[in-house]
């Protein structure tokens, strides 16, 4: 099994960072921009994208990344018959070499269409979970950009005095 049963410290850090970002938005940015027209879209985006983002994270973490199981019998038969040469074998994986497959030292497995070892999802990213990983990263980016988009215009407008009559939390007094 390639993936970690429990998240690595990096994976726990990723989950904590995402949770803290939602907590910060809900407790600090959300109330300050509650009546803002800018923030209405962000609340909808976060509400709609959160569940798929968590689902993609869990699937990327728990899915098989495309492990190629050891094939000792096929290797022995191939070497004995002369079909396989030493450069065609990957000894640590007890398998023949495949195109775009790589041995993951972090998770001790041979992965088809290997992309990278991802400590944030505590799994290797390969043929089996690449789509879930891309979905997770894309949804994280959409949520982050949308939350920043919702919080920056009212905050910047507050500092330059564009919305003095806003119903949002009042601007801090000028120094």
C-alpha cells in the first residue's frame, strides 16, 4: 500500500492550514465584509467548492496512486529466456521498467505515470490519483483567490476612504 494510513506531519499541516484559512475567513474577513457586494460571490464559491475540495483531498490521499506490484515470476522467466536484460529491470521493485513509471522512495512502491511524492496529501501522485490531486489543488486555488478577491477590495477601499457609508464593519480610525 503506497499511501499513508494517517496523514504525515506535512499532510496534517495541510489540513490545519486549510482549516485555519476557513476559520480566519469566517471569524475575521467574513464579518467585516458581510454586507459587501464583493463578498457575496466568495461566500457562494466557498460554500459550493468546500465539499468537492475535501472529497478530492480524501480521494487523492486514500486512492491507489497506480502501484505496479512486484512481478518476481515474470522477471525470472524473462531473464532466463533472454527477453529481459539487466537495464530493463528495476531490482528494488522486482519488476521490469515501464515508461513514465518511477520508484517512490518515500512510500516504497513502484508507481505508474509517477508525478511526484506529495507530502501534503501523504501519498505519491500517479496514474490512479492524479485527477483527484489536480481537482484538490484547483479547488484550493479557486477558494483562496475568491476569498482574497472578496476581502481585498473592501479592505483597500476602507483604507483609501472609498466607502465611508458602508454597512460593513467600520474602518479603523486614521492615524
